[in-house]
């Protein structure tokens, strides 16, 4: 068999159970990798002697690396296959983490964060592209379960690294354990990652338009809401509800728990309710939860509200990824990285946007505006073809 025929036969491989398993592991790698960095941030800040403002600017390098890598990863996956691109992104993460655990100068931190972000963006973009292909081949909803493994990886990564640091392991030691686990996971997943990607005869890069832009904007809003809870719920609970700083993180914990459970059970929910109802009901529940957390005077009610935001948001983005795999306006090799990039923009722009609004008015008004945007997401479920 010639090399050309071998390549052609690879293009015709139909994803099955092994490819589904590999996709789940790859999502876990993405969530585990990014969460492992969070407990290391204070150590990096102390080593480099950074103030909060400088640290905030440095952390933007992570986001810039991710956003630049996402569309490139989509193009490379179409040319070289999801397997190679995802493996390359995972190895970038493995190289960057020990660097971030040891360097103490700003230039090296910039380089490490950019490399880390590029690896995360590459893995995230590629694994979502593979997920669209694998789910379509299966003929049943699978996207929520895939994203659930990302959320589970995030919980395990953050808790695991925090536990190791708490037991006295050095930041470098903790990251070497993380790297070892990531390599094992990669070796398990890589043989069954798709050796091909979505082929397209269109341009390598294109500005999202039509329904792809619409879906991307919805992703932006949902990720904006997630970023709001991640970055501002503890501030709100401590400043507005007088919760002790040691317990202010319970708001995000409640959100993350219900988000993970919602996604792990989401495929069944999507199958029973249908994609449209998931968007309509999810957006409505998330908006109601954010309003409850913001307006109710008791901090316990705020925790319930943040938990409802997790329930509501949990399956909207997976359904939107399924929808972008069905549209014909843009090739999915371009469309999937495009909506991923718009979603990440929501997480990156969210903290600054909320802070700007809160500075001019109040944090409650900022949360209220996001709740209104979530109502808009719910309304979109009635018109979006999913």
C-alpha cells in the first residue's frame, strides 16, 4: 500500500468506543493541566516579587497564548490530524509547568505563561474539534460528558496540587507529579486520537460570520458568566455579605460542583429534553441563580444561587459545540476554533469588564447585567437550529 493510500484509509476511519475514550481523556488533560497552575500562582508571585497589578498583566500572556494558538491548531489538525496536534499541545503544557514552578524573573515568566497558554489553547481547540467528529459518528449526544471530564480534571488538578503543596512538597515537586500524570494520560489517549481532522478547501483563517458568529457570541456570554463566578463571587461574598475570607471561595466551589455533575449527566439530559430546551431552561436557570445570589440578603442563598448558575450553564456550551458541527456556513475546522476563541475571550474580558462596571456603579449591577445577557441566551434557544 502506498503512502497516499495509507493516508486515504486513515481519513476513512470511523470513530468508535476507543476514540470516545481517548476524547474523554484529552478533555481531562485540558482541565487538569490548567487547574494545576492555579495553586502555583501565589508562589510565582512571591518568587518574582510582583504586585497584583503586574501579576494581572503577566497572566494576560496565558490568555494571549491560548487565543493565538486556537485557530492555528484548527488548521494544523486538518493538515496533520488531531492526534499529532493534541499531543504537541500536551507536551507544551508539560514543558511549561516546571518552568512556571521555578523561574523568578519577569521575562521567563512571560515566556512560560505564553508557552503554557499556547499548549492549553492547542489542546482545547483540537479536542473540541475531535469531539464534534466523534459525537457525530456516534449518532447520540456525547458532548456534555466530554466537557464534564474537563470540569472533573479541573477539580482534581486544583485539589491535588493544593494537597501536595499542603503536605510540604515544593512547587517543582508538585508540578513534576502533574507532568508524570499528564504523560501517562497522553500515552493512554494518543493511540486512539483521530489521525485526521476536518478537511476543508476554504481559507485557513476566516472571521466568524452568520450562525457561527451567533453561536460564538452565546459562548462568550456563558463563559463570561463562568468567569464572573470564578473571579468575583468570593469578592462579592466577603465585601457584600460579610463572609469570612477563608470561606468566600465556597461560592465558586458550589458552582464548580453543580457544573461538573450537570455535565457528567448532561448527555442523558440533552437526549431527554432536546438541545433547544437545554439552552432555554439552562439560560433561564443560570440567570435566576445569578439574580438570587446577587439580590438575596443571606449568604446561604447566594451559595444556592451560584450552584444554580452551575446547573444552568453546565450543558449550554456542549450543546452549542454540537450545533456548530451541524452548520454549513463555515468549515468546522475553522468554526470550532472560532467559537472556542470567542468563549475564551469571555473569560479573559469578563473580570476586567465586571470590574469596570462595578467601579462605575456596583458589583450587584454588574452581575445583574450578566443575568440579563443570560436571559438573552435562553431566548436564543428558540431560534437557534440545534
